């Protein structure tokens, strides 16, 4: 009587749609491809928003936001701290970001 449910429970999820969360089970590869194609036609902006280059835009890990002077400063602070065996940053080592 419950055999249908048991078989469903044993099905392995092969794909989960990142856009709508729908799960696809073994034997549904083609359905997944159709589903992805449907999204590609209808939800291009949502798909783009999932790309790392868009997720990171304007945030810390956006390569365009990289401040090499700031990086150099903190590398040298870290080196001094290790050498002197301290765990606190001195007030005069705090960097102001100068744009
Ligand atoms: Zn979907």
C-alpha cells in the first residue's frame, strides 16, 4: 500500500534548480535540461545574478574593488605582528582608506 511512497523516497536527486529549487531525480535528466532551457529563455537576469562576478560586485571580493596599497599595508602590519609576537593592531597601524 505504501510501496509507491517508498520508491519515491529512494529516488536520488540528481539536480536541484538553483533558481526555483525544484529537484530532479534519476531518469529526469532530459526534464532538467528542458527546465534549464526554460529558465534560460525567461529568467536571464536571475541567472546572471547567481554568477560570482555579480554576487561580489561592490563587495570585499570584487576584483575591481581591490586596493593594492591597503593590501600591502596589512601584509606589512601582519609581518610586524608576527615578528613581535603580538596579537593586537596598534592604533597607528590602523589604515584609513584613501581614495
Ligand atoms: Zn527552476
